[in-house]
C-alpha cells in the first residue's frame, strides 16, 4: 500500500514551540498545507529509480514538495512511500528510496502523519555557522590530525 506523507506543524512560530515528552504529539501539531504538492504519474516503473511494480489504480500518484518545498525551496522531495508491503516471493521492500520491487500496489492509499517541525527541529537548525572546526568536532567533516597540525602551524606562522 502506498502512503502519502503529510507534514504536520504547530500554529506557533518554531522558536516558540516547546514539546512535553509526556504529552501526545498530535495535540500541538494539527496543521498541514498541501497547496505546494505536485503530483506525477506513479506508473508501473520508476525508471529513474530502477523499480518495477504493478499498479492497480491509475489514480495513485507520486506526491512531491509540500510545505518543505514552500519553506525551503526543495524540488525533489518525494512524499510517496510503499509503507505497507506484503513480503512474498520476488518482492523486495525498501528498494531505491521507499518503494517495493515487484509489488502489486493497492487501489487506495493511506496517510503517514509526519512531524518534522517539532521543537527539536528548531533546536537542530538554531546552530550558527562559525567555521569548520565545530563541523569537524561533530563528525560532519573529517580532518586528520596531521592536517590539523599543519593548519595550526600555518596559523602560527610556522610554515613548513
């Protein structure tokens, strides 16, 4: 069965959203915006992903963009996933993103409620870029100790 991802968010600005781990997440995130969803054919082959399946209903479409496209301008953000898969002979789940190889897709879809804009999102994106050092410390970038020693020597005027 194909699921369409629906991003839910609060009516508060991100900086003001505070979550209580003891509360039901659905209480504070009741809003959605599908005005920037684009749809494309979800034919029997997603050739760009090399995934093949059988479609039982031409009304099932691929969804793209949504609120994340509105906010961040992302273009290729797929919101369609083969979320419920009967694993049988020749069926391969989770192929090339979130699709199923050789599956027979149901003639109805379901919604996958997604909560990307919680208070943890604000905390994650509130970091300011101040140089590469924190990115190295956090493991995002890699620099050998030899390279870091060389950089330190360059900064101290000890060119070798």
